[in-house]
């Protein structure tokens, strides 16, 4: 039987009976005036997070959403059960060797969180000793030591997120941090791995990173300011109070974030300060820690670069220490190039180009090893990986790792050791579960270590993935990735449109690359076509693709998405009445803008933690992230043109009196990146101004952060809630389709 007691895709959900009207947010106008423009914002009062009336309103919204979606409970249960049934709940990652240990993570059926573990290498010098050992019957490796059980640490907390987890170079201590509210402010601790007990050391208010000194006595970490910006690198000496920690580096420019790490060789501590399009790197030689930090290239507006250390063997048996610099300097190198320079004098005038800029090939990362260098880049929308040998001066000719699919993603895996002879990488696609492989650099042989299991008889041959294109209003071609069941795609070819989900993001040069999703099968196996619009503002087609979708060109992101929706209709994949748009965070801004531009193009909009009130946020420098965001959106506080432009596309400020699609906005009370108030205000305005009768819903996770609730089962429940709503709006079949013959 169907969870909704019907298999008719066109029949409405029966529901529990009459649903009360949605809560009406009280209007308390707050005046905003900039550049002569006066705005009366009736819902800005919802920003007062600690106001009991605000919390009561959010709870009332949650109650309303529960009531409206009560009839989907059976479908939610089915989708959750499907995700769970496809997942190997007791599982083990592929162990990665470093020193005398194999490091890995594993999960146990019934437990929300994972375990971080290690086990000793039985014979480090034996042939084939880099091949990971097999787990025992209990899912653990022989001699396993559990470094951290997140289930234990999460006890007593509604939310738990692990930040840093870094083992000291001598292998005796673990620096780890956790967030128990969702605001991404972590408490750093140090664990004695001999006893399994945490030392008295406790440092609150840290960001994600924690990096050890070479002597395993000092932990370097970053702290955030009031605007949630990592702005300082501090040093904590184990066994001393946090109040005695000194500041190694402080960044006073509010546009810049600070991070700390070490080169893959472990020789240099690296402190990077970066804004959206400018960076500056300082290094500290760990063999001479008293020498202090020194800058590689002084800060220059528009110069971006990353630094790695490479050890080059010389013909006489000695070695030469050089830095590899991935950068955009040199006139028109928008897609970046790779240079090499001696570590003793790394100034830009000494950079020697080894991989020149190639338009259309966006260099994104470099990872040196003792015997080779791995390069990450993208070309023709897709991410790629290559390996280059070391030479006496720099690197030799890169050889691309071959992948035998039309659409794919390939990237570095867990490569902990600098001296390993194998390159571990991961490849996946919309139809291929993640595969972990080791490449023998000397022979070119690829060894499959693991394919993430999909239980229940998954067959990738039952599905197809394709690249198609849309044409934007300005004539630019926009790539779209499409995945569907093979039988559904054949039906589309016969002129039978399918229900569809169109996903988009389009900001920060982030690329939405092909990836496999176990939970997505619950959509595909009900006949839903899933498409990704690779709109401008992302990085899929290089830096120019990003530049054409930011600041005063941001609108191209939105028109690209609307054009993509139209293209899928024109190509026969779907119809507007059977399309749901989906996106989160900055992709939620895209959802709100697309809804305003073309409400008739969608049956529904799923907006996850949506950035739908951008102008209000970017006007307030006291809010988290605002100043750092000016390089992405422009500064409307100082520039009237930016102010007017942002106001012209802000979803909240451009809600029209039209018949809107059904809307589900998902948010979290403790989200620091996109405050809950943005979707709360947006939903209130959609209800106030919209003329249609389709429901506009808000669901707030009261114990979550930017990623929603924590814990894998809670995450599955949240995804099941979203997908049940999507399926209902699409009128898709409630039951799974039969397996293709």
C-alpha cells in the first residue's frame, strides 16, 4: 500500500483535515535610509533572536508546517527507510597510512556519529605495505585505537559538530575541537592518546583549524572576532592556560580571513590571509621556529596565490628546497599558473613559470609528494587530476588521470604521507558511487580500494547522465547536467515529459560538480529528473564564469537559471507545472531571485538556509561576514550604484503580487552564515503580498547550524522531509517505480 493510501500521482494528499491559517507576523516597521532611499521594513524585528515573541513566532511557523505536511508522514517514513536501507550503516573508510599507523574513520549501525581511529602498520617495510589491511569481523582493523568517538562526545547535546582532529607529529596527542550549538565556534582540547583522556587544556572560541608544531608541544589555531571572522593565529603550549597563549599573526583588515596549516612536507608552517580576490602568505621554517614568519609575496590587490614546499632531488644526491606557487600574477592569468622559486628568496620577481596560464584550464590546487606532484584543475566544466614527475629544477610534463565517463568528478583522496609512492584519489559521477583508488605513479596502474556500497541491488546501468545546454538572454551558453532513470529518459525521448528538480548555486566560484547521492535515488526511482544548472557566479568554466556572476553582474546568475529551466522544458524533459527549483545558502538567494523573475516557471521552490535578504545583511558591518562579503557583492554602504543594484534583485525587497509557486524554506536558529531572520522575513512577505493559494512554509531547526541538524539519522530525516514535500508538489508517484527490465 502507498504511504498516502494511493498511487495516483495526480490525486491530492488527503492530509489530517482542515489546516489552520499560517501565523501572521506582526508588522513593526524599522526605518532604513541609505543614499536618499528610505525603506520601511515591517519584519526586521524578527532579527531579535532572544526575544520570546520571535521564538514563539518561529515555533508557530514550525507547527503550521507540521500541520500542512502531516499528510506526507507516510511518504517521509518511506523515503527515510529507503535511504537507510541503501546505506551500509556499519562501515569503514579506506585507511590512510602515515608513519607507523593506519588512520581511518568508521560508523556503527544505530549510532549518529562516526569514530576516528587508527591501527598500527604490521610491517612498515614489507612489499605492498601501502596496501590497506582488511577489517576484522567487528568492522575494525587489528590493534585498533579509537582516537575519538563523536557519539560519546555528543552525549547531552542536541547538536554536535567536530571541527579539528589533528594528531601530533610524534603520534602521542590529538588536538580536537567541537561545536555543540551550531554557531561554528569551537572549543579546542588536547587528548593524551596513551590514556585516552583529555588534558586540562581547553581553548574556547576557536575556528576550524588546529596545526601542531614540529616538536608536538604547541598547537597553532585560529580564533574568530565578533563578526565570526577568523582573524588571529594563536599558539597554545600544551600544559599551559589558554590565557597565556600568544598571537603569532593578527589580521586587522576586516575583508580578510586567516588560516593556518603546514606544507605537505611538514617543513613549513603556513599562515594565509585571504579576501575573495586577494591573498597573502607567511611561512615559518619549523627547523628554525625562532626565526619567525616571513612573507612570500606582499599583499597586492587582485593577487591571489597559494604556496607549497617541494623537495627536488639533484644529480649529485643532494636536494633543493623550492616553493611551488599557484597564482594569477603575470598579466591576464585569470585561470592561474604555476611557478617555482627558491625558499630563501621567494619574492614574485623570482618566480619561474613551470605551467603557464592556459585559458579555459583553471588550475585549482597543487599537492607535492616526495617523488611527484599532483595537480587539480578543471577544463570543459569538469574537475580533473594529473600527476607530474619531479625534476632537478621543478616538475616534468603532467599526465592526466583518465576517467571513462562523460560526466565525472575526480579529486585527491586521503594522502596523509609525504613519502608515499601511491596517489590516492576519488572519482564519482551522478551514477557512479564514490570510488577510492590508488595510482601507482611509477607504473600508472590504478587499484580500486573501495566503492561506496549502495545496498539493495543498485545498478548504475539503470540510470543515465547527460550534458545539455541553455542559452541565456545575452546569448551565453549555460551548461546543465541531467541525471535520470534510463527508462524515464527514453520516455522523455518519446515526448513524455517527467517531473523534475532543477538545482543551482552560482556564487563564490564554487562549482557544482557531478556527484553521487544515495538519497537522490528516492527521487530518481519515482521518475524524477534531477538537473544541475551550472550558472555564472560558479567556477565551472573558469574565473571569467565567476566574474560574470558577481557584483554588478550578479543578475546573470539568476537569468542563467531561469533560462536553464526554460531549456529543460523546450528539450522535452519536463514542464513548468512539474518543476521544483532547489538551492541553499547563496543558492537560496538564487531561488528567491528566480521566483521573482519567473514564478510561472516552477511548481515549487525549496530554499535551504536561503540568503534572501542580502541587502539588509550586507549593509550592516556588525553582522557576521558582512565586510568580507563586499568583495563578492560590492559595498552598498558606500556605493549608491551597488546599493541600487542589490536592491533590484534582493528577493525580500522584490516580492510581487503574483501567484507564487509553493515554497518551503528551511533554516536553523543558530546558523551564523545565513541568519534565520532572512527566510523568516521572506516567508512573511511572500504571504503578505502574494496572491496565490499555494502554501508558503518555513521550517526552523531550533538546534542546528548552517548544515541543519547534526547526526546522520537526523540528516536523513531532514532530507526525507524535503524530498517528500518535493514529490508531493511535483505530483510524482508515491511508490517506487519497478526496476527496469
